[in-house]
């Protein structure tokens, strides 16, 4: 009888210990609420290890943290070498992603740009995973998104170090910028259609933070292209900026003159002084937020006075 009571008591203690230990184990996960670029409040159970990343800056940040997404986007043109071993699926602007290919990777969260907003619900229904829309329209937004990514991955220390490195590099570029504040017109497009970058864009924000003064396009924003507004040659002539930054989506076809072939273009101050600078679309349009120190260095160089740049070039010879 006494042995039975002892056994019963032992079983009761074991049950109580189990109840106490189980919540402690469950406490290792945390529900994080993120307000994304579509103003949706999205809950994600963290930490996550399986991320389908269709925002290029997320792919690069994860690789910087020495983690890998289960999927990454396929970019037009050459893709970064370090992306080569990552599994990829096409993500067409009109048709959307191949849902079956994403489902089989069993993602815990899917991250994409807000331009793919109409595919959010189908992705959530098909995969059962939360979908976050994250954009990079400013340096502050980039830092905020990287900090969010660090929390999701359980890599907050890596995220903070990433942000600190970017901020310190920008501060060094600022200190070396000098006292000039060139007026800058930044434009994106092909020979047939051009858009102007607004201050609410990654490139526009970089220009303003690195000592330039961005000339705002007349219209503020274009539907489906946040941070860009359609412009005409007349808009550029009226602004007559000190510097023109040109981000091409494609090189002109044979026989296409584009803006550069117009007589009025050749009369612009920036053209006469040789301060029309072409920057790669990958760092400022296709993949804003990727390689942020390289992007900032390119903009800083574009804003430097022409005489100073020439002197540096002579000194290197």
C-alpha cells in the first residue's frame, strides 16, 4: 500500500515537471508582428530557417549573415555570382510565380517587393506561409527591413553589425563630400520613356544624404513604380541641373536617338560640363538595398566636382 502511494506521488510529480518544462521549450519561438510595405500587419513565428526571398536585398543580406534562402528570384541579365548555388524560380510581373514550385520548398515566410501585391493572397493560400512585402525607398527603410530580417532569423547581432557598417561608410563619404551641393536630376528608363527619381526613392535619398540636392520631377510618383515619376525633356531643360544621373533599363537600339540626340539636351549645363553619369540599374532599381556601400560610393563619386575628379584621375596616372 505504502509503495503504491509512493508510486502515485512520483507519477504526480513527474506530470507536474512535464507541465512546467513544456512551456519553457515552447518559449524558444516568438511571434513577431511586422507592418509591411502594403500597410498589412503580418505575424511570423520566429526564428525562421526557411525563407523564400523574392526581394533581392533580402537574399544578399541573408548571405551576409551566412544563411541561405530556400528560393531567390531570377534577375534579368547576369545574376550575382554568389547567388549561383541558390535555388531559383521565375517570378513574372504579369503571370506571377509558379505556386507549385514554391509550395514544395515549404517556406516559413515569403518576402517580396510590394509591386507583387496581387500575388500575396494566392501565395498565402497555397503555401500556408505568411507573406511580407518589403521595399527599399530610403536608407532608413533599408535599415528597418534588415533589422526585421535579423529578428526573423534570430540573427539580431548580425543585422546590427550590418547596419553599423553601412552607416559608418555613409558618414565617411559625407565627410569627404566637401561643401558643394550640386543640383541633381536623376532619371531612369529607355530611349523612349524616362522617369525621374523622387526624394521618396532609394537613389533620391542617397543623393540628398551625400551632399546633393535632388531636383524633384513635376509629378510625385507613378502607379506601380514607387519613387519614380514620368518626365519629359522639357522638365530637364527647365531644371538645367548641375549633374544628371542616368540609370538605363536598356541600351538604345540602333537608330534610336533618345534624349541624348536632341539639340536641347546638348545645351544643358550638365552635358556641357561632362557631368552626365550613368549608374547601373541593378543597384538602384532592380535590387535597391543590395551592396549598399558600393551603391553609396558610386553616388558619392557622381556628385564630386568635375575638377576634383579630374585631379584624382591625373594623380593616379
